C-alpha cells in the first residue's frame, strides 16, 4: 500500500492483501485484479443502496447546480423540507427536532454533550459489547478492543452486563443504585449491537430498560447508526422494541453513505429547553450540508416508495431463508438475524480469499461473517450470492 495515508483500524503493514477497487456497479465493485465482487455487508453497513445508486447520485448532482455549501445557520427550502420528511419517516412516538452531523460518531458525541448538559449529570450507562464511534466521547462508551488503547474518559462510563447475563435487569438495577441515580445521565445503547456481532436483545430486556428509564428518570439515547433506515425492517429499531427514546443517533444509510452525513433526533420536551433557557453550544462548519440533505431526500424517496417496500419484503424473506438453510451446517456455531442484518459465527475460520473466489465480499472476522446486503440487490442476485455462500459454508469443515 502507498504510505501516503493511513489504513483504518489496522497495522499499516499486515499480512492481508490490500482491498482494491477500480470501478463500481450497484452493489458490486471491481478489484484491481479484475474481479467483480458482490458486497454482502454494504461496505460498513452504510452502502444500503449499493456502491452506486443513480437516483441518489442525481439528487446530489442536481443540488450541486443550485449550491453545495451553505451557512450552517441558514434557512433554505431543502433543509426545511428534508427535515420534515425525515421526522415523518422516523415516526418516533413523540415530536422531536434534528441536529445534523457528518458521521455516526458526531451524532453520538452531540447526544452525550446535550444529555449531560440537560441533566447536569455525567455518567452514561452502556453495554460491555458495543461500538459508538471513534471520537473520544463516543469511544469512551464503546465496549470493544478499540476503547482501552486511547485513555478515554472512563470515569464517566459505567458498563451494564450484556442482556444474556442479566435478562431480568436485576444486576443493572443494582449497578444503578450503587452508582447513585443522582450521578447518572442515562443509557446510550445500540438497539441491536451491530458491528460487534448482531447481538439482538429480546423484548423483555428492552421493556426492562425502558421501565428503568421511567422509574429513575434516566435518558435513553438510542444509537441507531446501523439499525435505522430499514436495516432491521423498520424505520428505527426503537419502533420495533416499542421504546420512547429521548435521543436517537443516525448516520450511515441516512445518505446510503454517498455523502458523509448524520443526524441526532432529540425529543421536543428536551429540544424546547434550548428555545429560551439554554444556549445550544453545539455546531459544525458543515452543519446540515446541502449535499447531505439532497442525498437524504433521495434515500427517503426510495424508502417510502411502495414498490420498493414490496421489494424489501421479498429480499428479506430470501435473506431469512438463507439463515434457516445454513443453521445446521457443521461449520455454523450460531446465527443471528433481524431484518436485513445478520451474523454467522463459525466453529473454524474461513478466509476472505475463499469468499472472493466465490465472488463475494463480506465483513469477516474470520470466524464470524457479518451480513447486511444492499437493499438494491435484485431477488435473483441476492438468491444467487447467498446460495454461493451457503455452498462455501457447506463444503468447509
Ligand atoms: C452503532 C454505531 N454507532 C456509531 C458509529 C460511528 O459511526 P461513524 O463511523 O460514521 O463515525 C458506528 C460505526 O460503525 C456504529 O456502528
């Protein structure tokens, strides 16, 4: 690899061959050795409409002819219209307002700042196993290998057990009482733990979390950076689990990754505090970036199209049938799937090369496969690629 820039999340010189790309076509990309690969993980879950989508790209291009930079404080038609449409689409249980960002980490970071300011409390309860972003605040509540390396501000973080280790939340309740309700701002939780393995809490656990929030007046910050925009089969995961979040963090599929963009939804009962009482001391140079808003409108057009919804149902069935078909294969240890997000844990690792030989590219650990296919695969394409993956898993011991 050229040593003029860093490669993310890795030693700069490692054994793995570099991933290359020289062209894209829908959910496929061409490597420099002339192999077309079907991306079954939507890059890092953001390319929900493929590596290229003509309709979203045209929305961005149309906006470039009008203006592609705007004063962050400016009111303009696209900003007003796209915000109303996003609020309509999210269909959260109460009114809310949006704070725009450029990434998932910034959505989480701004949620933490706002929640601490509003409650005047510092401690955030978060899961042992989670990812919330690479900035220091978001990383401090992340529970994976990336956290300990960076001297994050851990005295403001208290970890709760994983749902499987505390199904009735009695341990979490004890942690709250021991920490002192007066010190706790609230929970920040992924609705489904995404990148760390598609860990899906059950309804009982989520209802228990909501009950603890209600009882102790704790904020519920839902990190939906992976889950929202139909990844779990609904606009948000909070809707699936009947939650009443105080804040919802959004990014990734909000623009299909085609423009770096994100948003934080804040319940109106908190947002209105900034009307007269508090100064909103948060902002970004590229806040509500017009190209991000244009791409987001394109995404909303697609997701609210009736025919596209029928297509999503059809590919979701194909996806779930694949999980049923592979469940008993000897190499398969466990599978987890919800909507169009799934993980396959394997008894023995398989190589990215063997996946590439089959024309497939996946986030791969190597004893876990993460599947989050683009919504734009046709039924035939997705069936064919999943059949190829099943074939590979059936033959590997
Ligand atoms: C659940 C979750 N939250 C936050 C983030 C951070 O998003 P970004 O990489 O856009 O900053 C990620 C990224 O993978 C994520 O999966």
